C-alpha cells in the first residue's frame, strides 16, 4: 500500500492552525451544573449547545455503515464536506481539482467560491470514466479528484476498477460522491476506505433516507482526514434538532423501506417511457432518477412545465443533448408524467 500523508497535502497555514475550542469541547466529563457556555438555563429544550462532534449520532451511523466512528465526519448536507475538503487542501489561485463531466454542479461551484481551478474531463460515450485521461490531466497543483458514482445526471456507476486505479495512482485525494449508492446494484467504495488513506466517500441522508430537509451529509475517510475536517468546520455545524431527528430516523429504518419501492418504480417507469414514440432513449439508472433522451426536449420540458410537472433540463450538459432528468415520484406522479408525455406532440408544440 502506498503511503499518503494528509497533513502533507494540507494547506501549509492550516497545519499549525489552532481550532476554536468550544466549552463543549474542553469539558468531557459528567457535570450537573453547566456555567461554562453562556447558555440560558431556563428553557427546557434546545437551550444547550449541541455536541460539536455528534458522538451519539456517529455511533448509530457507525453501526449501520459498519465504519468506525473516527472515520466519520458529518456535515450540513454533503455540500459542507465538499467545501471543507477544497478549503483544507486547495490553495486559492494556485491549486486545482479535476472532475469528469457531465456531473453534479456543486464541485464546480465550491471550487469557484474558493478560487480553485477546476479541470473538467469529458466522460466516455458510455458515461464511464477513462482513468488514463483523468490521470494525464493531473499536475503538481492537482489536489483533489471528485468522482460522482452513481453519477448525476447520467445515472450510472463508474467502473470500480477504473476508480480504484485512480485512487492507487493519484497522490492527492480522491473523493467519491455516493449520494445515490443505496439505489444501486453495485456495492460502492465504502469498504475500501480502510485500504486507501487518500480515498474519501461521501453519502447523504437526502436521497434514500428521504431527509433532504434535514441537511445531513456523511463523509467517510481515514481518521487523519476526518480530524482535519473537524479542525476547520464551524464548531456546531449540526444543530441539536438535526442530530435528534437524524438519530430518530436512523433508528426506525422505515424511511429506508421506500428505497425498494423507488427502485421498482424506476424499472417500471423505464419500460413505460421506452414505449412512448417521443422517447429516443432511457439510460440505465443506478439512482432515483432517469436520464431520458426525448425528441424536441426543450419544447417537451416547457410542455411539462405548463402542465405543472417540473423535471430537470439537462440539454446543455455535455453528452446530454436532448436529455431531461426525471426524478422517480410516487406511482400516481409517474402515471401523470406518462399521460402528459403521451399528450405532447413535438410537431405542434415545437
Ligand atoms: C443530491 C446530491 C447530493 C446531496 O447533497 P446534500 O447536500 O447532502 O443534500 C450530493 N451529491 C450528489 C451528486 C447529489 O446529486
């Protein structure tokens, strides 16, 4: 195994940064009287600062994901670890990240906010990555490669071997965003974080767990990377309300039962969409959405909108000409979508 030292990759000024030490950080034991954090003692609920390291919630996630707690970082959505990773490892105006395209737009935005250059490498026609092409684009300033698998908006998983060959050959961090992994028939790379210290896996409660409103993103990596993120995060980044609600949802498991239903409905919708004459192609999906190539896609998008159905217009994304991205809804919503699409006449509407 190659040696990877996160502290060497870390931006130099952060190596000696002294993180904010909160009252809740400094005292570990059991106390009956808390006079250390300038909290208001009177309200009976939410008057105390939350656990900055979310230990109870991490313990729960640890048992569900079978990953040690010291390999887990929790963020205010996946957006937070995406931003923190760039902020920790990429020097503004100097360093770069690489990502295949088309992909999730947040890597580009987070890089832009941090004044970090992004090199975008076109996926193959098959929507898989070409590891050689990605590795060829690496230079001394390249610190992070973001891979979204299953990929948004193409819906497919990248080849496991291709991703691991990048992890093995790249000297920086490889961040694999697995927001949709629970809808996939592929296992994902979470089991590999023990073997590769430069591998970071992102997951979220926003999709399969049905908790997008909660804003809880999970970042799994070797303990040194987790420690770095903990040092630079806002001290109380996950509110008490979020920690409690997440713990409750994860304890019930019932939210999760919808995953099977959504996969079933995705497969049904794939078949039904394929029968429509305006549909040129429904791409295979490992997610809770379908990328669909449609005749007169722009007009179709507007027609759906006029009929109260909002889908995601992806026609301007590379390799996605004529494509709309459609989230799997309830059976009734999917049926309404099919009916409306059947009424769409490209000759009249376009
Ligand atoms: C939806 C999505 C997420 C989730 O982001 P949150 O901030 O956790 O809601 C992350 N990555 C990708 C690729 C997504 O499509």
